[in-house]
């Protein structure tokens, strides 16, 4: 079994019995987005809060 499939099964098992398809899809989406964001942070592909603030104020 792949790591992703195992993690998906664990995630689904943690949801309440009344979880809907939308609940499941949201949790899977959120897990994927967080994994991508953490990988980007680990690789240094992020900008600081001050850089964002300066960029937005210069518009």
C-alpha cells in the first residue's frame, strides 16, 4: 500500500460516522494543501510577512 493511500485511510477513519462525501473531500484537500505548503517552507520557497506587507502597500 502506498503512503498516500494509508494516510487517506487513517484520515477517513478519524472522521465521524456521519461524515459526508464533501467532508471527506475537504479533509483530503486540506491535507494536500498543507503538505505542499510545508514542503515549500522547508525548501525556502516562502516570503516573509514584511515582504508581503510592503508589496501590498506599494499597489
